C-alpha cells in the first residue's frame, strides 16, 4: 500500500506501509522522491480517538514493532509520532482506576512490565529514534518521548509530567531520563509541580531540540534529521549510539524498580482517587 503526502521542507515522499490502519501502532518505510528507501522507519501511535493513550495492548504492539525494526538490517533511523491531534495523552484512566483495586505487590509487577513494553527499545534496537511531538504529550506519553534519542515538537503542543497533579508518583523512567535531558532544577520543577508547558517553553528548557509551526512541519523536520543520520556510516552511528545509551542506562533498572514500587503505593492512596475523579469530572483536584 502506497500513500503520498507533502511536508514543508521535503519533496513529495512515498511511504510503504506494512501494517493495517486498524493496528494500534503503525510501521512504515520512508521512501524518497525517487521511490527508493531512505533507511528511515516511521512508527506511529494509532488510537487518535483516545489521544493515543498508552495501554498494555498498545505496549505489546509497540514492543512487537520494535522487534520488527531490530530484525530489519536496512533500518538506520526511526521517526516516532502520533496519529491525529496528539502524540500521546498518557496512561489510560481505566487502567489507572483498576490499579487502585489491586494489591501493591501485583501493581509493582504490573507497572514494571508496563514500563518494559515501551522502554525495551533502548536495548532492542541499535538505531536512533527521533520523536516528532505532533500534539499533546502528557504523563507516560511524554515519558516515552523523553526516553528517545532526539525530540522535535509542534510549537503549540501541550507537554507535561502531570503525575503529582493526579496524586501519583512519576513512572516509566521520568525520574531517570528527564534529569539526563534537562538541568536538575528544570527536572525538579516539571516533576514536582506536574505543570503543563507548550512547545516553545520546552525548547527553552532543553526538553526538545526544535519547535515548528505545524504538526506536519514537525514530522518533516524529524524525517529530515533521520535521513541525515541514515546517510552516515551505519556501523559508526550504531556504535556511537550504544556508547551514549550505555552511559545513560547503567542505573535505569534500579530507577524503574523504584518508580514501580512508589507507584504501587500511590495506587492505594485516597489522593490518587481524588486526582482521577477530578480528571473524569473535569475539575481541579483538592488534595488534603
């Protein structure tokens, strides 16, 4: 199946798609203006009606797609983005509500497995992932983007680690990767306040590399950067990326376990129930 589209800054490109429109995560091969493969793979979160919320099923599909890319000897870079108006609005509320009815022991295991479904790409594939934040990236959605290698964003995209506003400890690597992307004080501010920011402030803070006027231009910039990487020596790129990720990820397992334990205890808190109820009823939470 071939689709054609035009993005500013790129000539007409074709994408060869190997997944169906019904898949929760789509995988495409980027083709240049001559119809030749560029080596770039495009991964798209594909549940726009739910703002690409991250669920266990989406995580299973995401991990499968990453395994496909890992087995693809011609893949040299990945662009990750979202379908519709959002990149990902974060965790599914039904999933979070179910956690409040489970035990801390089960929740620790469930959350650790949940993180792994999405973050396993750090070791599964040895090529860079550039995230095009085309719209809202909140909670676990922004955690996923932060764990990737480079981020570009739509200037009006809403972003935030809103965990504390829900009465929940941050998870999915937020406390580990964010302080390695931005200065410590910035990470502290974003994680402790849970505030939401826009793309332009995210660039000033160092969370994203660049911002762009439209979602389409954002994806086009990610493709442009990915194509540049794909033109470089694949052996040198992969070796460099391995060195960079290894420096970052030496202590990640302990950090993820700590987050899973802390979130498991948050699920037992009345404050999380208050936070979830506030979201469902579109009101400001009242934590006491």
